[in-house]
């Protein structure tokens, strides 16, 4: 007589196989080629970095595969730039005409302020395309991602995302941040509910009030600052009347009291933001479902990610500073150290010969490129590895029932994201 045992729910753990040395070689070569080609190589550089990260991410031991290419991104960028140039040109002409017809001839402060506000309204015209670019970039990336030979995909619904994103951000600003969980949940749900793996659809469950627990450190940091500031005035340490009158002693006492409080609350608020991002990611991931039964579990550590950001940024700044010192030393050897930083930039450039200008431009582009290299090595790489290693796929047997879906061509790639620099991250 055989004993029947209940089999546990199948589970796949995720592995991250990335190493700093090979990744550093990839991103450093990309940075140098991007600088030497004056940015033209960036489309292929981003593709190479993605392929490395995708191949280093292996759910259940099977790595992801990225099939995008740089030519798609370049063509998408050119199309987007052409469209944006026409769109912004027409918009600026309309604004200029409105400004001249409505406020021309005015010399008062109010008239000048209105003209300036109208001229800067072009920035507002870009906002819808920023959200449009974010959705389209995500759609392109997933359409070029495969796992176990099966493609991911996203429905074509970019404009629906644009209006929802603008509305939710308006409510967040209007509520002074109190409706941030609502924005986070509904925008995530909009994207996830339109995402596919093969012929299986992802579904985002849960509700937005559940994310308020992730905001507790933000509330505590803001509450501490408000309470501390209120106690200072209630106890009479500094009076509002003295501050308003310009009393130097009152201003000094205010600074001595508020500055440490502000620094403490700023650090706490920064941790609170990271805590919100990490915890909301965990809560939302645990409510996601693929198909009828595949679910997910993850447990990234907010404290670990926070300090990785801190130390990673410090290491990045230190390395960039060393590169700047080395560049100044090399420039001094060749006599390229005669720029007067206190003078007007135009007159300072007029005193330089073409070789000095070329060297200054090269050093500037190199530093910007190396900044991205060090950020990738010290921040992106370890944080991505932590997220991947802490993620599990539950009831993975159901994955065998998923079949391939038709290809989403997305030939314009991430054009708007690149043109607006939204797609700078991986």
C-alpha cells in the first residue's frame, strides 16, 4: 500500500548572474564609443547594456533574452525628433502670437510676468509626451524580451495612459502628496492589466489604500518637522515677530534650531521615499497574477537599498572627482589650463585655441559618460541583483500551458523616450 503525499506548490527562484568586471568592460566601452561618436552610439550602447542585464537575470535558471537592436532605436529617435520639432514649432508660434496680441506694449511687472509665463508654457506642452514616451518605451522593451522562447507584450494604449497619468499627478499635487498611493496603484494596474506573457495576461490585484502602510516613514518625517517647528514657536525660543523684523539674533537662533531638524527630517524623508518605492513594489508584486494561477513573491530590503544608493552615489562622485583631477593634470601638461572661470564664459572661450576647446568638450563628455558608468556599477547593478534574488515565481507548473503570441513589431522603438531623454535608464 503506497502512501499518498500532497505535493507542495511549485516555485521558481530567480538568479542574478551579473558580475562587476564584465559589466564594467561593457559600460566603459559603451561610454568611450558614445563620447567618440558625439552621442551617436548611445542607441547601440543601451542595447548592449540591456542584453547584459537580461542575460544575467535567470528566473528558474533560464535567462531572459533581449532582441532589440540599436538601428530600431535610432530610427525611432529620428521620427520622434522630427515630430516634436514640428509640434513644438507650431506651439511656440501660437504662444508667441498670443503673447504679442494680448500683452504687447505692456511695460509693467504684471505684463512682463504674463509674457514670461506664456513663453515658458512650451514646457507644459511636453508633459503629455513624457508619459507617452514612458508607456511606449515599456511596450517596446517588453516586445523585445523573451523567456524560455516566449515573448512578452503590451497592448497599444499609450494615450489612455497619458490622460490617466496627468490626472493622477494633478490630484497628487493638489492633495500635497496624500494621494500618491492612489496614483501608484492605478497607473501600475493600467500597465500590468495590458501586459502579456505569451497568450497569458497579467492582472494587478489589490487596492490603493493598501499602499498607505508604505508611506509611514514619509508621514513620520514630515510630522516630526512640523511638530518640531511648532514647538519652537510655542515655547518662545524664537518669535515670528522677531524674524519678521530682521532680528539677527532671532535669525541665528532659528537657524541653529531648524538646521539640525531639517537635516534629520530630510534624511528620514529620503529613506521614507526609498521605503515607499520598495514596499509598494513588494505589495503590488504579491498581488500580481499571470494567467489563472501563476503568482509572485518578493522581499527586497528597503534599508539595504537605501544605503546602496547612499554609498553608491558617494563612490560615483569620488570616482568622477578623480577623473576630473586626472583630466586637469593632463590638461596642464599640454598647457590646457588657462581657462578663467571667473570671467564671462564667452570671453573665456575666445581666449582658447581650437585644441583647447576640443579638449574641454572631450573631457566634459567623458565625465558625463563615466558618471553613467559608475552609477551603473555602484548603484544599478547591485540593486537590480538584490531585487532579482529576492523574487520568486509561485505555482510555476502553470507556465507550461502558456503558448506563444503574435509578434508586436514596434518598429519605432523608444523614439519619444530617447528624444525626451526619458529612456535614459535601462
